[in-house]
C-alpha cells in the first residue's frame, strides 16, 4: 500500500509541474456550527504539493473518533492545446462535539520541500442538541431523518456492507437551455454528485459533441460545494464546463461519458474503546446521462448583409492615421464588439477605392467567456497603400446580425469614411506603372510596306472568315446546351465539384497545421471530410452518419477496404478534436491520409444500376 501511495504522489507531482499557474496552499475545512454530541469532520487540505510530517491541532473540547486519514487526488485538463493540472492531499479527522460553546480549531502544520506550512485557526460553535443523540461515544449515531440515507460527513453511514446506489453517486450532464437557434450559445455543465468521498476519478470516455463548436471553460474540479437535488444533499464537483455553438438545426444529442471511480466506504468494528471505522476503497464504473437540445434554424429569408453573426453586437471603424500619403501603408480597422459567436464572425468585404492596393485582412480577437456566452472584441485590420493623390471615400455599409433574444435580424449602419491623400515619396506599384507612362515615340525608318496589290476576295482566307465562325458558333451552341443541362442537374454538379471543394478545405487545414493549431486543424479536416461525403453521396450534412455513409459508399461502388479506411479516418479526426492530448501529433501524416482518401474516392466510378 505504501508503494502504491508513493507512485500516486509521483504522478501528482508530475502533473502539478505542468500547471504554470498552480499555487500551493494549506487550508482547513470544517463546519461553522455543530450540535452537542454529534460527529463532524475536520479536513486539512494541501493543494499542489506533497507534504510530510503532518501535525494536527490539539482539540480538548471534542473527542477524536478517527484520523488523521490521508487521501490524495489529482486532475488534469487540456484546453486549446494547453495543459493545466492540480493535486491535493487531504488529512481527515472525525470528532464528537462536547459541551456547548464557541471554540477554536488551532493551526495544523505539514512539511513541504523542507519548509513547514500551517493553517489559520478557525472558530466553531457547538450548540445544545435539545434532546438529540445522548448515547456514548462507543455507540454509532442513530440515522437522522429516520432513514438509512448516506451522509457525506458521517463515515458511520458509509458502511462497506452497503451497495453504492445509483442515487448516491452519479454524473449528470446539464444544459442551460432546452432550445436555441443555430450559432446561439448554450452552456453544457458536467457535474459529479456524490455522498461518498472519492479517492480516484478517471475519465475513460468523454461525451461527444457532434454538431457543435466548443469553447471550454477552464475548471479545477473540487468537492467543496454542496447541492440539494430531489430533496437529498450531495457534494458536487464540476468536471467540465463549456460553451457550445450548434452548427445545424434539428435535435442534437451530447452522448454519455464513462468514468472509473474509487469510492471510499468504511468497515465498522468494535474495540474496547468503542465502535471504529476503517476506510475501504471500492472501484466503480459510472456512466452519465445523455442531453438533447432542440436547434431552431435561423429565420428565412436571410438579409443579404448577414454573414453568420449571432448575438448582440456594435460596430465602428477607425483609421490609424489621418496623414495619408501615396505609397505609404495605412490601416483601416473594422471593430466589432458584443456577445455571441464573436470568434467565428467572418471579415466583411470593405469596398476600397480602386486606386488603393489592399492586402488580406488580419483578425485580432480578444474574448472573455462569461457564464452563458462569450463577449469581447474583434478588430479586423485592412492594410492599404494609396497610389494616387486626391480625396477618396470608403462608402457606408451595413452589418447585420441575428439577435436570439428578439428572434429578429438587426442591422447596424456603418458610416462612410472620407480620406484625403497627399503626395508622398516612393514609386507606384507594378499594377499602376503603365497608367503613369508617357505616350510612346513615333516609329521611324523602313516600315516594310509592300507595293504589290493582291485581292483578298479571291483568297481562301476570305472564305474561311465566314466558314470558321459558323462552325465555332455551332460548336459553342452545342456545348452551351450541354452546359445548361448539367447546371440544371444539382446532384451532378455537387458530385462534380466535391473534390475541388474538399481540396480548398484541406488547404485551410494545412494553414492550421503550419501554425501548430491542433484544434483548428482537426476541425477543418472534419469539415472537409463531412462536406466531401455530403456532396459526393448527395446526402445533406444534417442527415450524414457513419451507418448511411457505409451503405451509400457500397451502393456507389466503393470496395470494402476503402469504406473501412473512410470510417477509420473519420473516427481518428473526431477523437483528436475532442481529446487532442491523446491524438496523433503527426498532423502532416493525417493530412496526407485525408488527401489520399479523397483522391481514391474521386477515382471510383459510380456503379450503374440495371433495370
């Protein structure tokens, strides 16, 4: 047992070293009021360190029944490629309150890295029981509320002979709203409810969030909170909290998660000093519930100026300088502030004057996750270089967003921006050099003129000028009719363009790979694969599933090996998106697998059906 504890401490220290912002603390946890003759717990918690030589305080006004018992725990989370972890050592003591009065729990101490840390003394009030338990110390307490419910703070109710019931320990997925619009934020909270102390908690299968974009909120799980549910009191730890943005309409389901839990129960035995309890760990497998959210589509028709912003926003523009000169770079900023899917707003198209060289916009996003959504500012910088002197105007425009609170589209007027450009030093860009050139000089000397006269009417070239256009017109008419027929066939056009669209999305995934953005890479790769299969098989994205992909690929004529490769790659990308710490770090290899898969599917000819 000592060797196992040493291994646990070593693992805790390794995870704690990864947490850059983890602080060491040593605190005491105890009730502020207890009844005379009742039992109560006092816990001394050391966070993010390994301690030794624990010395409890001297408590003369209460009888010690048990302790100190040492339990350890650690947690680790990965958010946006960053690792954070925490650990704790908890020394638990059980006392029986004495005579009424106000008393002090003195300082406990523990040695950490050769230095002794102490807790702050706290006060506790013992009040008269008024006819409560009058039994001696050796007798187990009578169950409160007249039943045999488990009490987190009373080890004598946590008997090892009892089976841990479904209402004593469970994991629950809670959604902040039962119904939202597409792209409207909904908060998902995964909580652990327990009436027992937990010595080990490990996630074996995370819930899946298919159809959502996820923004995780960094949490440090702790069982310090109490919550009453269905009339019963539980100690609660928030395991995971994230803000979800649904990407499609319909009913979306968060699947169940699976967890391995070690529960601490107590085996009671009698001694000459009375009834005592010894902690015993029991391993359990716990599965959470499923949670479903109804997603409403955005109202139709959508305004032409709507680009996908859902929430509540304001817009303003700014120039970095009023001293504009030719051939000198300046920045025009488009600033969007508000609350909603602000991180996913597309850069609007700004109609700059044609006399400007304009470069691709750059986004600077600053966000702050709140209790129910993300607020912040997106600053989109457009760098431009004026090529001519004069007065210019960026015309007024409109920014439209959907406000889920009102259920309507709202439009913000963006005023025009007037600019005066003065003469500057430098040279024009190549695009404008030809416009600034002088008139060319007259050609002089022998022009190679021929004095002989020929009649073009009698030459074959003359008649070819009539025949060739007629032939070209007939060919063009034939191809144009064929092109119109193909364009009218929506299914044919989606299938034809599936490969090109997928390759564009793969380029976006490669850009994320160059930036070492694992989360963005796998999100773009999944979008490319699902979109390609939707276009290739003529199935809407909302109706795609791995089962109907298997059957449709078989009907299309794809062999079994290639079908298995397709499903395997989808599973790998989904696993990597929601568990990046366990994913294959060779993004280039995964990108090549996706490109090879799309190339092989493109080479498969559709199976012809025989009537």
